[in-house]
């Protein structure tokens, strides 16, 4: 009589990297940039340089993100068919959310060049911008078979990161558009918000990794993230800690506009790089766990404790 052998296999996924990471990054930046622009629109005409830069960046980033998404689908000309599965596909929902948000951003940009629009437009735009940023996390967390991603913390993390990277993108946008008429008070407020969002994002990352370390199925994936130099030095230090210090320096120790802009540009570049590295690290750490039992592989669709869960509850691959 032969011996039935079983073993647990863990494999890091390789599919959702590259193009998907870029898509999630630009989706977050576009949503965050619009929130900054819409807030400036509501605050008045003195915020016009910030509003204009944010409006242009919002729909441009969403457009670039959509291009990378359709490229990942493999058959770009069939991409519109993805909109037909709203009830079962997060990608389909995302296409609708991004399409509506992009349309609102375009209307706001070209129908109201100065940024001042009826209050309903920026409010509705911010609503869909927030949905866009949350969606980039919900899309990942809805993926079956990846315990690390199946957490409600991930959409919140991508929302905070989207707001921060969107703010940094607006700073760079103002420089590109040569908006030298930005007021010192406005730059200081942007710096204060940037510093605050950096702290909040660090805290959310801590809770995300702490919760992952506590579970058997996600501990190894969390260790993979924290073992990456690109995450520790690229995101946490250069992408969050350094911009936090630079934003504080602008808020507390500078009064000259040119020096403030130059400092914020450095913080913005580092923050944007860190935002991409964060998403890439989380995607590359997605790990599928399966049980190989006598040649048949069984894979859980959610968090499973192999010590206490019967094999029969795990669907076959």
C-alpha cells in the first residue's frame, strides 16, 4: 500500500506587477491631484495656480493609467467589453469609476478654465476621486487566493498614498506650468498637509504590516516586503521620512518662495517615487498558498489556518 504524501506550497505571484503597479500608481495620483484642485477651487481665486495644475494632472494621470490597464489586458481593442461585468468584476467597476471621474475632471478643466465652478462639480468630482483612490486598493484586496491583499487596510492605505502623491504631483505641475505667483501662505499649507499625510501613511503601513505578521498565511509575505531595500529605503525613508522633514522645513523655517518651491520639488519627486515603490512592493509580495495532496492541489480563496481547517473546505485549483 503506497504512502500518500502532502505538502504545503507557497508561491509569490508574478502577474500583477509592472503595468498593474503603474496603473494603480497613476490612478492614485490622478485622484489625489483632483482633490487638491477641487479644494483650491472651493477656497477661491487666489488658489488658481494650484487648482489649474491639479485639474490638468487629474485627467492626464487617469488617461495614462487607463492606457497601462488596457495594455495589461492583452487585447486593448476588446477593453470596452470589461465595462459589461459590473456585477462580478472589480476591473469592470473600476473602468466605470475612472471613466466618470475622468469626464468630470475634463469638464471642470475646460468648461471652467479659472477653476471656479458651481459647487456641485468639485464636490461630485472629489467623491469620484476618493472612489478612484479607494478602488485601486479594493481591486487588489478583492483578488482571491492572496491572503496578504485580502484586508480592509489596503484601500485605506492606497487612499492616503493617493492623496499624498497627488499633492506632490500638483507641486511639480505648478513648477512645469511656471506658476511663480503662488503665495507663501498657500505653499506652507501644502507643506503642512504633506507632512501630516506622510505621518498618517507611515502609521497605516505599520498597521498593515503588523496585522500581516500576526497571521500564518501572511507573515512570510510581510517579511518579503520588509526585506526589500527598495521598500525600506526607497519608500519608508526616501519616499516618506525625507519628504516629511522637508515639508516641516518649508512650513517652519522658510519664507522665500523660490527656496520653498525648490524644497517642495525635491520632496515631491522623492514622494512620488516612494508611492510607486509602495504599490510595487505590495503587489510583488502577493503569495498564493496551496496544499499538494497526493498530486492534487487545493488552494484557499481566503485566509485559512491549515492547522484547524479541514482539507475538504479548500476548493481545488
